[in-house]
C-alpha cells in the first residue's frame, strides 16, 4: 500500500460522505494526519481536478473531473451496458422504476436506473450507494455469494436506515435462504419509509453473481398481495434473461446453497 495514495483516497471519501465542504483542519482531525500533509494532498488533488477550493470559505469539495472518472467506469461496466434494454423492458412491463446494482464492499452501487414510464418527475439515482442488508438488490446479491463472502457480510454491523431495517443476523439469514428458494428478494421500507423493492440476482459467464436487477416504488403498489407475485415473476424472468445475455450457464442460481 502506498500511504500517500491511501490518504488521498480517504480525503475523497470523507468529502463524499460527510461534505459537501471540509477544511484542512477538519480533514486532518478525521484522518488523524498532520495538517501540512493534508494541505499538500489537497493541493495535489486540486491540481488534478479531483477537488476544488471554495473561494469564500477556503474549504474543499469534490471536483468535476470525478464525474468523468465515474462515467468512464459506467461506460466500461458490462452489467450496466447489457442491462439497458432489459431494464427498459422491465420498466414498461411493470410500470415501475428499475435499478441495476453491483456490490461494493458492504453497499450496493446503482449503476443504471430506468425511470417509471408513467411516473411524475423522477430523480436519477445512478451512483446511489445503499447498505446491502437494507435493500432487495443487496439481499439478492449476497444470497448467491460464496459462503465465505456471505458470512463476512453477515458478521458486520447491520445498517439501520429506518425502524424496519433488519438488525438481527438470524432474521437476515432466514431472508437470504428465502431468496435462494424463491429467486428474488423483497425490501419492505428498510431503506426508506414508504418505499419497497423486489430484486433478483444476475450471473455472468462464469456462473458467479455479478449484480442484481429490481424494481423500486411505493410499498402499497409493489407489495400489494394482488400484484406482488406477478411483479416478482417479471423481475425474476428479466434477471434470468439478462444473465443469459451475459453468457451465464443454465442453472447458475441452483449452484448456491446455505446451511
């Protein structure tokens, strides 16, 4: 590990998670690093367009070149590229917004968002990062991970975003087992009050889970007993088609088990 690079990345993460603007002293305290070191790192990041300094407060915030780097990642993300058509088809089939996500650490990152066809004004959620245990997308991915990776995530401190967030490890294990059985995961107001989600895993040519695809919307619409099963089938079928588009072998999902 190169310490200077690691500290520069930590600065960017701090600005992303606790910003929007932080001063040299604040960043030094958060990182436990001397102020001259932080100042030198900030000046280097500023020269590369990765942070900018606010003229009035002299504090720093994320810079515009990060957008270019993020877009480059999305452009080379095969799951996102392959999912564009399938996500649009699912949105039209269910009349709901569709998210496609990958697992990064203990969060899922939304890499594509197809708007609800007949919705009101909607906000693009590409780039949103959500704790895996609080959303259907995360549970759909984690249920099909290798046992070691799954156990590591289950051993972590569960995130609490609402009163409905699941904090009991045994309950989470039970939900993941149900995901393996049914082929889809359910989110019931665990990341935002009033919102729900239904998601299924997506597999690549090696048969490994590489992400998830799902619908998101108001809980009364997605989890209504009269519509829930039909929506779940649509999500599961679309995820299966996307997996085949990625070259996944038949029966990829059946290889995963939990004890």
